[in-house]
C-alpha cells in the first residue's frame, strides 16, 4: 500500500513538474520522438496516415497515441460541420464567427488585424476540435473574373506577404495549423481541374511565389495545399519543381503538403514529388466512400510490399505529419482550449470590416450623412441578403449576420425613416425589372438619400452556389458587367435622387462606366462578415472614418486588364499562357499608361492628410525612408502611406512602380506622426531570367510615396549599389 502511495505521489509530482516545465519542443527533440514512433508502425498504419479517411480527416494510430488529423475550411470562419462521410451531427453547434473575407482583410492594409483575424479562426478551430484550418488563400488576383477573388487578398505579392504572415501566426499561436493555399497558379476557377499554366521564371519569382515564400519562411506555416491545375505540364499538387525543389529544398519547408480535394492524379508522382497527404472524396455525397482506393491508399501498400516503391518515401510523409502533430501539441501536449462565438471575436469581425470597407468616391461631401438626413430609401437585394453560406468551400454558418439594411436600421436611430425596395432579382442572366425599378425610383424620389446595395453575390446556399453565384468556387464570372440589370437601376435612381450612394458587395470590381460619372458616392464593401452591416452603416453615418484601400486595381473595363489584354484567359482549354508576365494589376496600368477606374491602393477618408519631411538615408545595406503625415482635418482618421520604388535606368524592363513598404498611421485631428520604412537589399532586386537569379543593378532608384499608386505625395531618390 505504502509503495502504491509513494508511486502515486511520484507520478503526480512528475506530471506537475512536466506541466510546469512545459516548453515548446525543439525540432531535434521532436525528431527523436517521431523516429521512435515510425519504428513502431506497420506499413498499413503509415499509409493510413497519408490519405483521407473521411472528407476532412486522415487516420491516426490509436495504439501508439497518434490521433486522427482533423481539418476544416476555411479562410474566414470555421466551416459548418461535415463529419466523417458527410454525416452531420444533428446537435452540433457549428454556427460560428463569420469574419470578413480575405479581400476585405487585405483592404485594411493592417497586418495587426491579419494576426487578430487568424487568432479568432485558430481559437474557434481549436474549440471545435480542428487541427488544421484550411486558409489563408493567397493566390494572386490576376483577373477580375476569378470566382474566388473574394477569398484571396491582392494583386500585389508584397501586400499578400505582409497580411498572410500575420494571419498564419495568429492561427498557429492558438496551437492550430494554418494551411496556405492553393500552391500554385490557381488564378482562375474556370477549367481549374484541367488547365496547364505556363509563365516565365520572372513572373513566377516576382509575382506568384513571394506570398507563399513568406508564408513558409517567415510565417512558418505548418501545412500547405497544392492546387488543382497543372503547372508547366505537371499537376501542381504533385509537382516536382514546385514542391521538391522550391518549397522543400529552397525554402526548407518542414510541414505537410496536403493535396487539394481530389487533386492527386497518380500514385507514383504523388509519392515521389512531395505530396504528403491526399485528401478528397471522389464519390461526392455518397455515404460510404472507399478511401482505400485513393492514389495514396492501398496501392501504396501493394507497391511497397512488392518492392516497387521504397518505404522511406512513406516514412518521410509520415515524419512530416508527426512533426506537425508534435509542434501543435496533438501528441503528448496541451492544446489551448479555444473559445467560440465570443463578443471579442465578433468585435474583431467588426473592426476588420470597419477598416476594410473602401470609400471609392465621395463628391460634394455626400458622405457621411448628416444629422439633417430624415429619410433613406434603401434599394437592392444585397441589402437584405445573407452571404455567409455562399461561395463554396469557404462557406460559414454564421452565428448571426447583420445585413446592410439591418446595420443601417441599427445605427440610424429612430429619427430616420428607412424604406426598402428590392430593385432587382437575382437570377443568372436576369435582366432589369421595370416594375422593380419604378418602385425604387418612387422610393428614392421621396427620400433625402438613396442607398443602393448591389454588386456581385455568392449565393446563400448550396442550391444557389452554381446557379446564381458569381463570387464562388469552381466558377468564374462571365464578364465584369453588373449582373441583374443593376446598371439600369442605378441610372434611374440617380436621376430620381442625385444624392445616391452606391454600395457594392463582391470580391472585386464591376464595370461602372454606365453610371460612375453621375453617382456622387460609391463604397466597396466586399463581403464584410457577420458585423458587416453595422460597419457599413457606421461609415455611412460617420461614426467610423473609412480607412480601407483597394488591394487590387479596379479597371474601367475588363478588356483593359492585363490578363485579358496581354495574357490569356481562360486559355485554349489545355494551356493558359501568362503573357501578361510581371505586369499584373498596377504594374501594368502604370507602365502601359492605362487609366484604371480606381487605382491600386486608393481609398478615401472623411479627413485630409498632408505628407512632408521626406528623409532618405542609406547605411550598412539598409535604406531608411521616413516622412511625416499630418491629419489636417477636424476628425480622427487613419492613412495608409505606400512606398513604391522605380529603377531609373533599366537593364531589363521593370514596372513603373513596385510596392515595397506601407504604413498605416492612426491620427487624431491635427495630429502628426512619422512613418519609417526600411528597405533591405532584396527590395531593390528583380529576377533576371537570363541569369536565372535575383539581381540588383547599381544605380538610382526613385522612392515614390503615395496615398495610392496614383496619388503620389512625395518623391525622392537614392543610389543603390
Ligand atoms: C477547395 C479548397 C478547400 C477544399 C476542401 C476544394 O474544393 O479548392 O480550397 O479547402 O475543397 O473543402
């Protein structure tokens, strides 16, 4: 008895000591434990770990204490529960925090919010028992037509890198893995599972890779998802060059390469070319999928047993999975429990929407609405339409979702009379409806102000996903024209009431040419999440001063876009050549003198900012740029100053401007602050594809500081060796 007591005391003491001394394990310590586990595993157990055993899980090994690996979409909220084989537990409370989508996050230009965004996701994922959250999505926004632009962030790799790193750290600090996706060149949804993307080494290195590189080398992302398309003739998810060479060898990625769902096409290539975990469900919604039939399933066991495939390849994949499991305390550790649907998570959603919504145009101080506003005619289907469940795999069952109309009612107070008319029908290929326009015109002419809430939509349930979704996975927009006859509606309403505000929801630009000149105020609201309606209303009523800036250029017409003008889209059905090369977004508009409707980095405020005192100093390989910004208006506001560089004398063509830094300053009325940006030598380099390496040419560089890529406030120059 005494011995038992002694043993119990020793045991509890050692548990306590262990907890007290708990420290993150070093890679070396993890490697020893991983090797030990692998030595104890059967081949069948190892293979069980490298392919899905349900839509969102892969198998663990119970007898060795290795848990199942549980994944969940997605980029802006933990997806509603799918459960093994699509059996949805009835009682599960899977309605969670619905954050603004990726493009709205990027429009904040505030990396600290990137971190907070990730922290909410990580915390809710942990609470829901998820080990991996399948985000962020960071593919370059190359064409306005891409149905998934709303999930992505920007046309600019520098902005993406800054925002994605914050997001990833935010998720992973909660003990959950992020999964950066979709590696590589998944820039359109149309034909995504068949096309072969061709681009130059220069475009690859300067535009398409840097976001992923930052996610891996700075963000230390634990997992990465390969994309559906081919890249230079080989499927991206099982691509030797992308995965073995660039990701694992050059960048030293130690985590797990997860296939996109159903993106593996060959056992051999997946095993040799670096795919670590095959996910998917080729049998769709059927209740019993035979996961053993996956490319990385039973076939692998047979091949290894027959001596046709070395077992070390399988060990290597298992090693990576176990490494991430140890890193995130899935094995012998303590995971932070996480929180769900807290007020603070909802406040983060609100904050991101407030900083991400962009005021595009504001003539005659139409906004903010003044206290004299007594009546508002709200018009447009998007004013009342919930969006959270739309868009495909990124859908979220929102705990609640404040629509624009609800937000306006919440914020306006009882003294303002608000009417609502739908204005248009959401119907693919639908045209304007004369009766609805007439109703809208009537309402607008009787009100002090008309607010039209329209734009794109992404359908609010599965049935609508395909039929009426424009911003949605697996589908691209047919063109950039406003759907459902909205141009006609806007023109008629503006005529009836010149004090009209147009609010656009959506993952990117619409062609505004039919009404922009006569419309005094335009707001780009993206998909602003569960608190979006409140954020929008606070901006409209001036309780929040807008500070969002466009993370992508808004062209006047689709034909102006480089992907359509210089490059190919959607390709010939087999390949897509990115002949637009490095000239994506503003890099194209500025270099080729094409005027966009609204420039990259553009976004208005209700106050004004004065820039001055530019100082540039160069020492020990660093260039330090500092300048002052003063809020010269009467209310507090925030300004994102952007630093672009331009090489004066060129050896190889370079864009007119390249973003290399930015700073968001929060300034009270009359306040002045100094922004300091530091460039290291990499900032001056470009990828010379004749030499196959990054180079920098000695010479003068212009330092161009703007409130947008077009609104330049300060310029200087520096000689760089
Ligand atoms: C999407 C991924 C998503 C996965 C799982 C795929 O169709 O492309 O982004 O994470 O499904 O739902």
